[in-house]
C-alpha cells in the first residue's frame, strides 16, 4: 500500500468514528424526553428606560 492509500483509510476511519459518535450523541439527547420551554411567568420583568427617565 502506498502512503496515499494509508492516509485515505485513516481519514475514512476517523470519519466513520465521528459519524457514529454523532449518532450516539443525538440518540442520547433524544431519549431525554420532550423539550419544554422555560415558564414565562418566572422571567424577570422588562424595564423600559424611556419611561423610567421621564
């Protein structure tokens, strides 16, 4: 095998490892359940500076 073939095989193996790691990460994040937004009632009130100055 030439040096180019070895580099191609190593690059392909790294690519497959990254793809498998991505799929595992997505699977883990997907099994955590439904994503719910933060409750709006617990966010701090917005203060408008225009009315506070006048």
